[in-house]
């Protein structure tokens, strides 16, 4: 389960890092509603 401050709490099956400094620049792409309480967020890692 991934928590973002007091904004959201979602189950996630992805790879996790402690901080974004480990992976470089992050850009948020498309955000889709997947039901009343669910969102799909496309995240792009840039060099």
C-alpha cells in the first residue's frame, strides 16, 4: 500500500524506492479515474 501524505492511499504492485533521488526526474503523465476511489497514474522516469 502506497500512501501520499494525507492525499491518497492505494495498493500498488510496482517497484518502490525510498526517495525519488534514487531514480532521477519524475514526470506525471496521464491520470485516469478507475472508480469512485481509484486512480491510475502514469509516471515517466526521465534522464
